[in-house]
């Protein structure tokens, strides 16, 4: 038996048990609003991993991923509107059927978008995918449905989706399936072909790689998983509207792919969870008395200047300093603690200016500004992504724990 077989079997078992355990814990200890956040986190992981297959692994440049997400959601919504009451499928059976149909519909849309990628690349392909996303949003806004009672639903006002099914474990199982498909694809001959296209398309074609076929296949697979995530969103929320799929959603998912390192599959998971958590954490910040946490203009300006100084110092240490590694690490630590002290000192100094000390801002209203500033800082410090193209794996865990893996027998 090949040594990878028990490892993969253990991974599958751990994944299933983990999703089942997460579902039980959420139902037992979390409120409905908190379960919703766990579901959305899983959906963002699926979106990031599926877009990474297109952008990071195949080397394309799609910025319209929210369109496939929306196609899956509205596939479930329209089918539920017309057929759910007459369907013999109910509950989870209906959800699984919609999951398959939503993935198929989004994959077909991916085929339509992937065909222009045969001749387009880079910025031109990005414009095509962006335009496709806007077309889908406008078309959805223009479709109004009439209920038997004469009520207008759909369009810009949105529509209800029946039945409401929120299964946290299923959402995360679908996310794990997206991760597994991407990882296994990268280790197959087809995945190597995609990677070669990313590195040099002309050389890949010269070596016999079917470039057109592989690029379209990457679009279809990535789009299918995004469509499946849309189905799970529609039935989890029990309501969908075009405002849930704005253009900036595509940019956020693209940021998740780039932040961790384009092409890193498991890294996209970390980036998706981080970028989803930061705005939600800032949204819930409260003062000691339970009111919204506020900062003065003096404090805000002081911290901005301290962060700018810290970024300049870290970039100099990272790219200009040629001393020992221990000294470099000490420099990073000194910069961090120095920024804390400088930020407080500058905040105190600027508090003597009435215009700054009298201004007050709620942190939760600044959360997207802080979010965007954090991304800029990360890209300035690590333009290749936080950890580049490194992956988390059993081999990485074994090296981290200093466990010696047995070598394969030779001969």
C-alpha cells in the first residue's frame, strides 16, 4: 500500500469528524447570529480557494468571482420559487439537489467567461470578468417574479428562498472539498500543466500542453465551487438580493488570494478567515460602559504617523540590513514596541491641539478604513504574500514537530 493512502484516509476522516463536531458545537453554544458568522466564514473560504484555482494556480486574472457566487444563489432562488412546493424533495435532499444544479449552472457560466480567456490575458481578461459580473447583477435586478397572490418579488428588492436550511457542518465540508480538489489537482499531471501555464504560457504550448482546454477547465471548476457557495448562502440566509453581491465582494475575495500568496491553497484559507474576522471584530468593539468605542482625532493622527514610521523601519530592516538574523529579529521587535510608545506619545502631544482633541470617531465606522490600511501595509512589507507560496501539509506539520517521516524504499 502506498504511504499516501492512509494519510489521505486519515485526512478524510478528520475532515468529516471536524465538520460534524463544528456543527454540534455551533448548535449547542452559539446563537443564530453567531452561527451565521461561522457559515459566512466557510463560504468566504470556498470563494477564496476557488478563485485561487483560477488566479493563483492557472495564472489568469479574474475579478468577477462574485458573479458566479450570485449565479449559484439565484439558481437556488428561482428553482425554489417555481418548483419547491411541487417537488418530492424536501429539506436536506432539496439542498443537495440545488447544490449540484447551482454548481452546474455556475460552471456553464464559467465556460462562457473562460472562452474569451483563450485570447485574452492580464488586464484585458480582468476587464472581461468585471464586465460579466456587472451584466449578471443588472440582469438579476431586471427580473421580477409574480407570486400567485399577485405580489412582486425578485429584482432590486430581492426574494425569499425556501426552505431555510443552515447546516454549519455542510458549509465547511463543502469548503474542505474545494481545498481537497485544488490540492489534488495541483499534484496531478493536469495541475502541473496549469502551473506551467501560469509560469510561461508559450513554453507550455510548445511542450504540448493544451493551453486553451486547461484554462477553460480552471474557470469552470473555480466557478462551480463559487456557485455551490452561492446555493448554501441562499438557503442559509433564506433571502437574497443583488446588494448581497456587490462589485467590491470580488475585490475582497481577490485580496484574500493575493494576501496569503497567490497560488497557496491552504494559505487562501488563512487569509479568508483573517480578512473576514478583522472587520467583524472591529464592528463589535465596545467601550467599558457598553457604548460604541471612540477615538479622538489626536489619537488617530498619532497612531497613523507611528505606523508609517514603523513600516519604513521594517522595510529598511527587511531589504537593506545585512546583519545577523538575530539582530534582524531584535530590530523587528524593537520597531513593534517602539511604534506602541511613539503612537501613545504622539497622541498625547496632539491632544494639545483643540481641533484634533475635539474630534471623535467611532471605531466601528472606521473598520473598513483600518481594513484597507492593513492590506496596504501588508503589501508594502510582503508584496509576494505573507508566506509566499508555502503550503500547510502533513509534511510541514511533521517538520514543525521534528517528526522523521519514513523514506520510500528504492528498487
